[in-house]
């Protein structure tokens, strides 16, 4: 709609973006009789607004609407968790959310991120993520926790000579020890240790300067 002034008049005009029609600002405008308003502007005063919403001008209806404004906020793809900055005015597009996932294992349920792994899967990953202990850290841990003799006795009690030799080599000649390694599983079994107990032992060993 192209309004024409019926007289010379000084007005406050409100400018809007030519593409998304969001409010840009206001300015004094000498509206001369028989002419239209400056391009991309209106004499209609926009409504009061707060952070999070911005006036957007509807040229057809000749009115302002308050529209969500999330520009410069970070959104996350609900399909692959990739993040990006919002550059548009309006509601957040489908397939994105402002909620940040807390781990790469979470999937979007439609309302929230949810880690749908089983407790067993979570525990297996936790154990596999532990750093290795060096030979020195491992054996110092056994000595300092009074476990060295117990472990050696358990190895000596193995009846299968080949298995005994393998376990003995792993305990005494390995350069490092993995939390989920064969020798650790043997020690855990022989000493009837829970995962939490062995984890605590492992963390103790990791704190020993190598």
C-alpha cells in the first residue's frame, strides 16, 4: 500500500528491513504533499517490545507483529547435534533446538535430549575410557595397597600352566596395563573386586607420578 500525503508534514517514520521486515529504527521525515513515504518505512508506531521479540511489519495488513527474535543464539541440530548461530528472525526452524546436548550419546526425543544407552553400555564405555597405568604405577599401587603378594599367590595357584605363564608375563613384563585388559579381569575375579573397587584402585594408580 502506497500512502500519499495530503499536506506537507514532519513525521516520525519507522524503517524496516526490506527482506525480513524487522524494525530497524526511526527517523524524522518531511512528508511532502502528494508524495509517498520513504521506501521500507511506515508512519505506524511499532508496539513496545522486550529482548526475545522484535516488531516485524506486515505491509499487506499495514500493522506491526511481535515476532520471536533468536538472532545470534546457538541452536543444535536434532539429527546430528551440530551447532550453528541463528541469523534469521522468527521461530526456531524445525529440526533445531536451543537445548544443548550434554554428550554425543544423546538423541532428541522431541522435547529433550536423552541418553538411551543401557547401564551396561555406559559402564563398558566408562571402563574402556580409563587411561592405561604404566608398569611402575601398577606395581606401586599393588604394593601400597598391600595387594602384591595376594595377586602373585593367585597367579601361582593357576593350574593351567599355559594360562599361568601368560598371566605371569602380562603382570610382570607388560609396559602398561589397560583397565579392561586380561590381567585386570583376572585380578578382579581372583580378588572378588567390584567395578567400583577396581576403579578406585585404578584412579589411585593414575595419581602416582610416572
